[in-house]
C-alpha cells in the first residue's frame, strides 16, 4: 500500500509540473495546485483544448492512452483522479 502511495505522490507532483508548463498556466505554481483541485470550469479553469493537451501529456510521459472518453471525463476531474487513472493504466 505504501509503495502505491509513494508512486501516486510522484505522479501527482509530475502532473502538476506538466500541466503548469505544458498548458502555459500563467501565475500558477505547481506546488499551489491542491490534489483535489477541480481541473475544468471553476477550478483551474481548463477547457477542451487543454484536455487534448493533457491526453498528449499522458501519452508522452507515461505511455497512457485515454481511449474511453467516459473514463476520461471521470479521470480528468482533479489531479488526484488523474494520478489514479495514470497509476491504474501504466504499462507495468
């Protein structure tokens, strides 16, 4: 269990950095993003173009594909849900 939590913490940390730099979020530092911050709408305010960028980030950095958009919608809710999605879909 502890191993999973360490891996998830590392994924969350990397995700925050990738999102801030990859999506050019101005005035946002990765460490300011909480794990449960909503990514779209009122949270970080990301939009559908950002979602496409995140799909590319997941593919490029973790080799994770988002094939089912219903899964994607749930996974893209917050940093935490996205980290768990990556963890569950990593090719081990």
